[in-house]
């Protein structure tokens, strides 16, 4: 989850715009993380030391690692270790932003330090995702969004992100949650969860995004927005809500049921209850998830 929430952190703190993040996400798979970025992440070099090496490289055509060893910034063993390191995906995102000139090495060094501090991460946690670290990341995402969600709603949203990773792909960034009174539905499906905790969930996106979303979900390439794409969206929503009611039953013995998923015909959906909008930025488009909380025992 580090890459997903890292992008949200950058937007929320005004380091980049949503459009800049979207562009960087689309190109991060073609990038490799440079040795200087890896060294800053590992804490072996400071940003100023990395900048010093880069300045030296403008005067002589030599490799970063070779100069870092010669100038005493890195040992030979550290260079070998970094070159063997499998860099976390969020570093690839950072590398694109560095290459685009949207961040400096100093920016990146400060961002990493602040991000680690806010989310109570040790260096190792930036590679190995512990449940405690993920929980802290999610807590800070909700704090940033200023969304007063309940325990059940939190479980609902956290499961949603996990299902996006499992069934659609992990290269996404959730944008801050907002409350809405209405929403202009495009390609949209909905389903109701009934019981003590009652919520109507919506999945909406434009046609091109829906085609890409469904293709990933069923692992079959669709070309146009048709009944198969619509059915795939309904199936994803049904799967998510089905897993949710099982989790709630196991967690608190609440018995919930779900209705059948359906297509939304109205172009503008008006909500009667508190409704949270969760935009999720993927490389192929924006997926809009909405949850209208009808009843929620505190």
C-alpha cells in the first residue's frame, strides 16, 4: 500500500497536482530507480551528497557509484548492496518526479523523512509491508481526508483498497474522501448491503475506463463498453460486498445481507443519506467509488 498512499501524500501536501501524478504513474513502469535515489532511501547518502556526485558527472563521464566510492560517500559493499536491491514501487514513482524536475533530491529526502515519521515507519517497513504499518497509513489517509467514518465504514473502505490490489492492479492512488449530496453517474452500478449496518455502494467510471477495468478484472481483453463489461463491474461490486459481509460476521457477529447489483439509469444520483466519494486514480483512468450510509450503529 506504500505506493498508493505515497501518491495521496504528495497531492495532499501540494508537492504535485493530480494531473502530474497521473502522468508519472503512467510512466513509472518504464523507469529504473537510480543509485542516488536508492542511497537516499537507504540513508547512506544525503541529498546534498547526491547532488555533489551529479555535479561531478557533468564534468567527467563516470558512473555514479564509482564517484561515490572515490569521494567517500559510499563503500564498495554499499554500492553492491544497492545495485542488488529490489526497489519499492513508490521509489519508481519518485524517480519519475525527480526526472521531470517536479522534485529535487532535497525535496525527496525531506518527503521520505516526513512520510516515514507520519506513518511510524522503520527503514525496513518501506520494503516489507507489516499490518501495523498499513493500518497507520490508512489512519493517516482518513485523517487527511477528514472523513468521520465509523468502524464498519473503515472496514468497508480498507477492504475495497485490498480488492483493488488483488483483482484490478496495485498501481493506483486513492484521492481524498469527500462527502457528496449528488453525483453525475456515467457507467455506473450499485448494490445495497442490508442489516444493522446498511450501505448502498456505487461503482462509476467513463466508458474507456470501464472497459480497461473489466478487462483487468476478468483477465480478458474487452474492446467496447457492452453487456460483458457491465456484468464484470456488477460482479466486482458483488464480490466486494460479499467479502465485506463475511468479514463483518466474523468480526462482530453482525448478520448482513446484500441485494442484487444493478445498473444505474439516472444521469444524476441524488443521495438522501451521508455519502462518501472515493476517487481512485489508476493509470487507465479514474474509478469512482461511492458509499451511501443508510444506517450505522455506533
